[in-house]
């Protein structure tokens, strides 16, 4: 009898596992061949590590509920609300891909369509419309399109210029179902997505260039297009939350050949890491982005020309930007932090230079042409008055800096007293350090370091050791406000709201 029970139990488990595999494979087949990126989110693992499951239901705490409500136009917020709706099968991973218009599409397996429809209609204030011929239900809320067909929900971000009446919503789903998908054509990508990580992402260079905001890219170099537009194949990204919920680990790998323009360019431009600049950066700076460069090589590159052209400068000829950059040999850094009282952004630009005093002289001449005289000089530093803040131009040994601060940082500790920050920039060709805030309060620390030209490592941990790092990460991702998008045109009366 016991043997029979064991056999039946084993068979039941195998059937359940096969069912999950078959369900997930259905989602994989819907990822189109022209997708420029695909992400697999291990929802069962994330729900478990975040402690969201309660007797079969997904329960969001009050803060996460408030964040997802107030930031409902955020895609992650909508996904979290769908997971908690009771209508989505949270035992199956969620897939997300970027289509050929570089817009995200989420694929979720529906467990209870009636419960799902009720929740979405309540939260959006809209009603699903039925297309009985194609057995599809559809709802459009602002720039999000919900299409429910064959127990699969497609949540698509739709551009406002796509009219409601462009096509029947079933056409998009059917085109995915009947064509050979990306993961069917490329087993290597499919195998990578199945690796045991909480999130696996395969993002082509096109996806990184056009989809990801610059500050979320692998280097976070806002306005620096040095690492974009290259010929590498793709980036592989993995994200894991530790089982004890104390740490999140990010690993990025660039697929690029030794003879690719990407590898050749960065091999020439990037130099040995140095954390020497930390000596002039006050510890109050919440965000630091740095890259170690051979300034002479960078100044001669077309990427630098594009960068300089993006910043209009009066009296450009008086400031030989190329010559200034050519003198840089090592860290090139921007640090910033909001002033808690004035709302102004304090920032510091610093670099290691072969001729820091010559840079100070050049900046001084440029300022004079702008009609700006230094308020006074202290220890060789030039100090300019800009009302609520002062701008200080100076050097410490080979480190040149420009500080625009609303306070005097002379008595403040510098970032050198934070061992983790020193270690990060001492061993990274390019690095990011930042404090993550939620409702104005610091909740976490994130770091990212490019250890090799094709490999980077990042960490995220909470300020409070008692906080769940998975929950904290979800709250932060849901709190990001998306860029405003014009509202879609309303459908004609009696017409099915659809998207192309």
C-alpha cells in the first residue's frame, strides 16, 4: 500500500512539473523572432523570497500597495498588481520582451480569468470588450493594452500614435502563435533564460541603445554615449536575491568578439582603476559615477565629438575641451546629491589630470569671458559666488575638481572613509555607487563595477539590516516614474479598442 502511494505521489509530482514546463513553453513560443530583448522573471522564487505568499494568496504590504497604486503607469507596478490579483498563475515565470518598436510586452499565464478581469476593471475603471469571433477579451488603459486569449495575458505598452482601430487585437496574438519565435530559433538564448536565477535578461545592443534609459544602463553614464552604439551582440544579465534576503547580486556579460569595435575601443580607452579621486568627494554625495580613461585616446574619438556636440557652450573656442580631456589619465567622475533643505542638486566633477593647474587656468579664462570673476582664492582654489551656492575650482595633487555646493565641505569626511566604496572604485574600470531613497528616506545602497571590458558585477543591500532586500527592490522599481506619454485617442463609439 505504501509503495502504491509513493508511486501515485511521484506520478502526481511529475505531471505537475510537466504541466508547468508545457505552460512556460507556450509563453516562450510567443516571443517573436524580431524581439530586441527578452527577460524571464522567476515569479515563484521572488514571491517566496519576498514573503508575499499567504495561504495561496499574494498579499502586498501597505507601503507596496500604496506605491503600486500611485505609480500604476509603471510597468513593474502593473505586473506586481497582476501577480496579486488572484487571476495569474504565479507558479509560472513571467516573460517580458521588447518588440520591434522597442516597446515592452509582458506574457503571463492566466489561472482565473474572471478574477483577473474583475481586478483589472476595478483598477483601471475600464471594461474589457469581447471579440467573440476570435475568443479574445481586450482592454486599453492609457498606453497599456490588456489582451486575454487562450489563458494567456499580453500586457503591452502601446504608443499613443497607434489608433484603437488599427487592427483586431487577436491578430497580434495570432501572429505570435503562428510564427517561429526567437527562443525556438535560438536554443542558446533559451538555455540561458532557464538558468536558475531570479531574473535572466538577454538584451541586444539595439535594446540597450533605444529601450533602456541611460541611467539604468550598464554604466549609468548619463549623457556619455561612450558605451552605446557599438557592435557587440548582446548583454546577458542575471539578478539574484539571497535566500536570507540580505543581498541582491547582479552580473552582466557582454557578448563581443576580440576584434569587435566595442572591444577594440574600450581596450584603448579604459585604463587601470584608481580610487584616488575619493579624497576630494565628500561623504554626503549620494551618487557617484566614474570611469577610468586614457583622455588622449578618448579626445580623438568620434564618441567624444558627439558628446561635446551635445552640450552647447558659449565662447566654445576659449575652452579647448579636447585639450583638457587629453590631459586626463585615470578617473573621470561625476558625483551628486540633493540638498535636503533647498532642493538644489549639489554636484562635483573631478578627474585625474597630467596638468591640473593648466585646467584651472583654462576654466578661469573661460569664466572671465562669461563675465564671472572669482569671489576670492583660497589655497590656490578659485571660488565663485552663485547666490545660494558656491562653485570651487581647484586641485589636490593630480586631482582636478569643480564643486558646486550649497555648503562648506571642508570639515566633512570624504568617501575614502567608506571601505566598500574605496574597494569598488579601486577594482572597477567603471563604477557606480548610489543611495536609493523611497519617499525621501534612504532605504538601500547599490553598486556596480565593470571588472573587465565584458563583465560587470553589482550589489544592492538595504540600509536597515532587518528589511527584506527583495521587497525593498520591488518597492524601488515600482516607485520609478515613467516618462510622460501622450494619451491614446479614444475609440469610435461601438468600435473595439485595439492596437497595432
